């Protein structure tokens, strides 16, 4: 018998996680209970063979409770699970610190916090995890294995770093999407048909990211390899890298996101 997992909330992120666990063989359908008040979302989850329920009333025990609900409902939802004394609790709710869960579940509760990003919906996400002092090594490994079904997993030992994580990988996909928009618009301005420009921009970003991940080379080395002295790439990089324009802009953007993350967590 596998570990019993309760998934609280089966909206976009919760459902993506559920599908990842099942398709990767991380969990059997019979080991998962989904708690979801929305009838349509319950039916969608039930189609995968998991147990579904509208509330926590009938739950007797769990090894892991995953909160995939919006931050604004945490204080309303979480207390119902305090009675599951042997459970470890994992939250993917943005901006809600471990201290809030310890307040609601008890100081001795084993609590983990994860910051995912939207590519997790297609198994290409970045998940960063923090665990409080009550989480054992075996449970950490189990949870990290579950999260790996949705993409890459990293751990941090200082929860305060979650604000930086939010600024880089949590919000980061939006930066990349905007770069694709800008590159496509520039291609169209240079004379390409709109759809062709969009395809070129998307595939170029996708291919470059895959190469950066799979080649084993540093991104700076890859940049140098594609940049011939006096060539077209060098001309473009002279604009982007001149006076460190792009580096400064990205730095300012990440700092703004980090600052806002701190403010939202206060």
C-alpha cells in the first residue's frame, strides 16, 4: 500500500499536479483523495479514478495533505485538517509562509512550502521547496519525488529566499512570454508575416532554452559560440549588452518582483 495523499483543491495547478503524479506512476489512483467543493472539478478528478469528496469531513487519516488553493482562503480551509495528526502538510499557495500553517495546524506540524510556476501544468515547471524543522528526510524525499512529476525541483534552507524565488522562477515565465512577444513584434516590423514571426520567436526561445539545459555548457559560453566577431549576432548583442542595458533591466524587474513579494507576505 502506498502513502495516502489528500489533494485539497483541484483547480488548474492542483489538477496538473494530480495528472503528473498518476501519469508518472508516482501514486496509484487509489492512494489519492481529492477534496474539491466545485462539482465540475470533482467530476474531472474522479475521471482519473481517485476518490473525491466535497469537504474534509469524512477524512480519517493521511500521510500527506497538499493545499492547492488560493492564498486568500487558507485560513478558512486549513484548520479542518489539523486533526490529521500524523500528516505532513505541503502548500503551493503563493505568498503564504510556513508560520501561518504552524499557527493553524500547531507548532509541531510538519509543514512544507513549494513555489511552482505555470509550466508545471505541462510537466516543465520549476518547483522550489522549503521544509520546517518537523519534516523528516524520508518525507522530504517522497515529496520532492512527487513534485518532480511536474518539472525540476530545488530546495532552500532559508524561507526568506522564497521572495527571490518568486521573482525569478515564479514570475519568470511572464518575462519570457513578454520577450517572445517583443521578438515576434520586431520580426514582423522587419517584414515577416505575423504568424511566421511568432513561430520563429517561440521556437527560437524554446530551442535555445533546451540547448542551454541539455548541452552542459554555461549560457555565456553558448552565447559566445553563436556570436561571430563583426557578425549579425554581435551587432544585436551590442544593443542588448551595451552599457549592460538588458542586465540592468532584468535586474530591476527581479528586484521589483521581490520587493512586491515581501510586501504581500507582510
